[in-house]
């Protein structure tokens, strides 16, 4: 008596699974959010580089760039972080009048509205690279003794780094499973957990 082998008709197509996974990771589900995540910050950098040619009036350049970066700060903090990576942070006042910073990471599950891997890469690269560019502008302004431009660059770095810091805290909360309003996060925490930064790139 021979036993039937149930596995002889089963075909495991690992290549098709890998292609499907790659296709899903390359899809951009929120094109408008992805566009505006980069638009304001890139236009602000371009405006900074071209300001001497566009206008000789420093005040108008200052207002234009700070306005663009303020729009960027608001859109990244309130829209693109939530849609592209499922992270959000904010400040609230409790009943005692104390200011509390809240950092949240959405739990990933199938069918949720969080962005894809491609969108997450766009989000984190934009969030990390642009402050580095403004830091480069800081040193060029410092060494060329352009003090008035230095004030603009410091304000720009402040707006960009605030969002970066907030989202790194959200990322740490999501990976460590801490309570959302944990205040124990410091720069030392990043040094102890380099995967928070390397894992997003």
C-alpha cells in the first residue's frame, strides 16, 4: 500500500512573493503628503541659495524663508508624520497647568492607513538631510562673517531640528513600547540605540 504524497503538487513561488513585497514597498499611497513633505523645505533651501540674485532686500528673503519653513514645520508635524510613518507628537496642558509633551507611534497592522516603505524612506531622508544642509549653511555663514544670514540659518535649523527630535522620540517610543508621554528620552538614548537612526535609512 502506497501513501499519497500531498506535497508533490504544491509549488512554492518565492520569487513571486519577493516581487509582490517589492511592489508594495515601492508604492506611494499618499502622493500629495509625500510631495508637500519635501516641497516647502526644498523651496526654502533653493530660496536661500538664490536670495542674493532674486532680491537684495534681506528682510524679504528672511520673511519668505521663515514662512516656507513654518509651513513645512506645520505640515510635517500635523500631516505627513501621521500619514507617512504613523507617528505624531504634540504639547498639551494638564489640569494642573503643567506642559506635557506627548509622543505616539501607531501600531502597524494590516490594512491600516500608514504609509509604505517608500514613503517612510522619503519621510526620514527629508527629515534628516535638510537639517544637515542648513548646518552646512550655518558654517558657511559663520566663516564668511555674514551675521545677518547667520540669524536666518539658526532660525531655520531650529524649526527643522524640532521636528526631527520629536519624530525620533516617537520612533523610540514605538520601538521600546514606552508610554507616549515618557520624558526620559535624551541624546544619550540615541547613542545607546543607534538602530533608531540606522533603521530608518
